[in-house]
């Protein structure tokens, strides 16, 4: 009986460690609605332009997307590397926000999910996990986007 426990304990510990590493691959797992706002505009082009401008001002590069999803990327600082990187992996840690635009009649819901990724040295895949800290900074960015869009709409005579 004790021998079985001795054999199962390391397996349970390894399982717990692996599960805390997040999901592997680019299509796994979601971070939930991390930050967001509702904009009094349905002008998707204006919202996309202002979203890209706000993220660029914070050091993020645009890494593609669709009409309703914008993806950004920014290499993490040394402290991010220490906090979220792994000891055996020298590849840099990246913050990868995904901003979703959801039309709601004459308004648009803007939501942001943020992931931390690191290229695996073993399997060549990105280890991707939801980022759960720093929410206030991303909420401030969402608020800045809303204010910029609504100000531009007002200046153009839209609302």
C-alpha cells in the first residue's frame, strides 16, 4: 500500500506542474474576458485604427487579425522572463493580447484577452497561458480606445 503511494506521489506532482504550465499550442485555452469596454460607435474601421494606435503607443506591435479580432505582441521585460519563463528555456516571454470587436446595434463591445507565450525548446510549439495580472493597465487601454473613438465620432458629427 505505501509502495503504491510512493509511486503515485511523483506522478501526481509532475501532473500538477504540467497543468500549471498552461496549454500547449496556439489554439488551446482561453483567458476569459480579461478587460473590456462598450463603445458608443459601430464604426469598425475607426475602432480598429484607434485600437492599433493605443497598443502601438504602449510598445505592442500589430501581429495580424481579422475584421473582429486584432492580435498584438510585445516582448516581456527581464522581470517577466524571470516570473513566467522556465529555467531550461532561454527563449523570450511575450505578452500577446487579443482584442475582439463585437457589434451591438449602434454600439460595439471591445474585449481583451491576454496570453503569455514562450517558444518551447523541445517541441517547437508555443506554450500559451492566460495572463491574470496587470488587469488595470489593460482596462485603462480599453477606456482610452473608447474615449478616442467617441471623441472622433463627436468631432465628425456622428453622435
